[in-house]
């Protein structure tokens, strides 16, 4: 019984450490010996997708009317069916 508690505690500690360290890997990534924040990279990428006209309208008026085109769209019908099937099993 004592061994089982010890193994359980060690396994719990290992899982906690993996979860905590896993969060830090998404914050920073290395590229060519430079450490850049992942958020800054995503911010740059997102700002390049916004047209200049929208940016100027936002600066002038604070509001802009836009139409968003999505490359991919989720199949909500499939998700609903899968969820319904999963829930009906319980």
C-alpha cells in the first residue's frame, strides 16, 4: 500500500510538471538563435491581413464596416451529430 501511494505521488508530480512546462513552450519559440515572443509573431501576421482602408477607418472613426472571408469553415452539422451520439451513449 505504501509503494502504491509513493508511485501515485511521483506520477502526479510528473504530470503536474509536464503540464506546467508545456505552457511555457507556447510562449517563446526560437528562430535562428533569436528568441521571439509567439504573441508578437501572431500580432504581426494578423495585422498584415487587415487592409489599409480598414486601418485608416478605425483610426479616424473608431469603427469600420468589414466583410470577413474565411478559408476554412467548421462542419457544424458533423460536430452536432458527433456530440449527440456521444451524449446518447451516457
